[in-house]
C-alpha cells in the first residue's frame, strides 16, 4: 500500500514531508486516501478513508462524496510537486 510506504519514508526521514517548515504528511496521506476512494468507492467516504488519511482534515462523514474540484486539485498538485521535489533533492 502507498500509505504504508509513505509512513515508512516518514519514519526514515520526516524532512521529505516538510514544505516551508510545515509537516505536510497528513495532507499527503489524505490526498492518497481520496485518490483511493475515487478508484475503489466512486468517491464515497467509508471508514477506511479515515484510517488511510490519518484523520478528518475536511470534516467529512461516511457516505459523503469526496469531491476533487479545481481548488482541491491545485492544492494537491502543489503539495505533491513539492514533496516529490524534496525526494529528488539529495541534500535532505
């Protein structure tokens, strides 16, 4: 699972998840969890979403539709781009 790999990576070096001195690990976990919802559950929130996302950053409830609108997509894209940049940067 992707989240398991991300948790291992976080435990190895949490600096990969630091963006502008803020820990973005939970936001990255949520992005992965929302992606999984859309692939496997048609975007409908289930209890696994909360486990995968390590919380409830958006105050969603079981049965809600987890929208991926323009603003959410742009934020997710920016976070993941910076995260990948951190991974590619050998100075961390």
